C-alpha cells in the first residue's frame, strides 16, 4: 500500500493524461518527430478539433512545446518531462522491490 507521501510524489495528473489512448498515441508520434496538427490528424484519423484539444492539455501539462513555422505550428515532445515521470515510476518500482517481503500484521 502506498503512503500519501508516495502518492504525492507521483505526478497523477500526468498519468491520467497519458492514460487516454489518443493522447498516448500522440505522445508516441511526437517522440519520433515534431509534427503539426495536420500530420497528427493524418496519422490518427481523429478530428482536428479533438487533436487540438488533446495537444492543448499536453501543452498545459508541460509535456509538449510548440514551434511556429510559417502558418503552421509544430509540436514536439519535451523529453525531460517524460524522463521525470519515468524516474518517479522507477522509484516506485524500487520501493516495491525493497519491500516485497514486508507485511503489515493484521490486528
């Protein structure tokens, strides 16, 4: 069972964002290259407004950056944001490995 301090250490809002299948797909696409909305629409088959809403949420969470290019805006993944989340999950796994034999006695 995780303590509240361990729960607080996890970036739960970011995990919730990435739990959405379309957002996870967008993040995976942006991990390979910077893309504009039209490219992401083409790759996912999702509606442009839906993609824009997901990108806005990812940007607010600090997971993506934008780069204007003429009349287009390219989105790119912020690797350090993903690395920070991975480090939090890695620490959680390490804690679980260290305490796998521990049991809290029942009353």
